[in-house]
C-alpha cells in the first residue's frame, strides 16, 4: 500500500483500466468469480458467451431480455470507495482517464468525467433496426421485449459477443494508456479481448495490478485485496 501511495503521490498522468470486479462491492456480481453471473447463466442451458451474443439477441430477444433484466440491471447500485477515489484523483488533476469494461455507469455516478466505456452502457438504448435513441429506463425496467415504432427491437448500447468494439473509444484508450505514467489495472480477470490486450500498450514501469484473485498478467506492483478497500487507503 505504501508503494501505491507513493506512486500516486508522484504521478500526473494515471490511467485506470478496470472491469467487473470494481463494482462487486457495489452489489453487482462479476462474471467469472464463483458467485458470478456466468454460473447463473448456465441455468438457461446455453453458454454465457452464446446468450450474450448478437446472434442470440436477434434470434431469441425474449430469452435475452429475461436474462438481461435479471442479471445485468441493478437499479439500487451506488458507486463504492474505488469509484469515488478514482473520481477524486481525476478532479485533483492526477488521473487522465478511466478505461472500463463495465457497463453500469457507476464511474460517472461517482463524478468521473473522462470515462472510456469499451463495452458500452446499459444506460443508453437504441433501436437495432433504425438506430433511433431511446430512454434506457423503458428498456431496463419495462416488461417484455421493448420495441421501436418502426417494429425493430430496442437494444442496450452494449457490445455483445461477436460484435466489434467502437474503434474511436479503443483508439483513445490506447492513446491514454501509451501516455500514462502509472497504469492501475483492477477488478478484471483480463480474459476478455481486446480489452485485456490494452495493457500491452503501456510503456512505463509502474504497472499496478489490484485483484482479489490471480490474473494472467505480470505487473510491477501487485496488490491482492478488495479494490474498494485498497482505494479507501489512497
Ligand atoms: P470478470 O468477471 O471476468 O473478472 C472480474 C475480476 O475481478 C476477477 O478476477 C475477480 O477475482 C476480480 N474481483 C471481483 N471483485 C473484486 C474486488 N472487490 N476487488 C478486486 N478484485 C475483484 O470481469 P471482467 O474482466 O471485467 O470481464 C467481464 C465482462 O463482463 C466485461 O466485459 C464487462 O463488460 C462485463 N461485466 C460488467 C459488469 C458491470 O458493468 N458491473 C458486471 C459483470 C460483467
């Protein structure tokens, strides 16, 4: 912790790269932990990667939305100490960007301004046919499959399996990570590509990894612990 505190004290261009583990302390389960969402998805009889794919969404929107509303929407979730500490680091000019795989909008709720959402957000919705924007509340909290006036199915603005990430968001994330003096990676299993590959663009020697479990990546500083509790001390 002392080493992390010292790195942050000297840093001017921190970038944070995070994933679902950042929001578990806000009550949103991650995917791959033993109590994660992937386990629950198996009850649907299809692999999680299939259920969350664009093909499945198009073929079985009723089943997709049944799962989506049960397992991806947490209306009562609030930012935790990690989200808040990152927002504070940005406000005092130490952190340049948060690059997140999360789709829950909790970084913005905590006050972060420069958030690059690699996988989109459940707080935005649009028609999969005519692309008209819709109020996400109707999609997230209404019943059944939400439909547009044109007849198309309204979908969350999230990146499903088999879909491409937004190129502009990806390029900006690469740019920030390349220029970072400290890269803090936290709450991600680093198993979802291309997001996981972003750490390879970091050119410094202050790569910090904060995780509850083991990860495939090596780092200059590894802190095992709950990320909210770690950030409460910075
Ligand atoms: P993941 O589920 O694959 O991995 C989460 C990692 O975080 C695990 O290594 C776990 O041990 C660790 N972790 C969990 N709680 C932690 C805590 N309190 N402190 C420290 N580490 C903790 O998640 P991923 O790597 O982000 O990839 C999964 C995909 O699922 C992403 O694409 C993401 O978009 C999506 N997802 C998002 C949310 C969300 O928006 N909150 C929730 C679930 C899944």
